[in-house]
C-alpha cells in the first residue's frame, strides 16, 4: 500500500480518538494546498488519506482538529489543532503518522 494513514489515541482516556477531523495538505510553492480531509473512525484511524497510486513526493502537512474533538468530549483543551509537517521522498512507500493526544499535549512519530 502506497499511501498516508494516521491513528489518533487519546492517552488521557486510554482509548482511540474517534471523530477527529483530519486535513491533509501538500506544499505547492510557498503555500500548502488541500489534498483531502476525513475523520478518524471508531478505532481512531484514517486508513488512507491518499488513494492508492496517487501519492507523490513532496512536503505534506496533516492537521488534526483537536479543538472539535475535545469540545465533543466536553473537555477543555489547550491546543485547538495539531499540525505535523513531514517529507515524502519515496512515493512507493507507506507513511503512517500517528498522534498521541491529551488536552494539554501531543506527540507523534513515524509509524509503520
């Protein structure tokens, strides 16, 4: 599979974060242009942000609407969004970009 996927875990609750709005953008010149959007499923995942065979090399940004997620949980959070910028150098590879989330912090890494 040659795509970009993500998984959001709410580490405060110890559960997947479902219903998190996610936007993927690609850098075009000096600005980012929207590629697609989705929301995490019941397991906190978006399995494919770019359709198979459509991934190209470049700089991408995933933005998670954490404010909407925490508002739906009736939780006050500090970060209204979390944005992660990364570079795709091999369009034939799969890129998994997880987010570990709490109301007052987040972290990420390149997953598999």
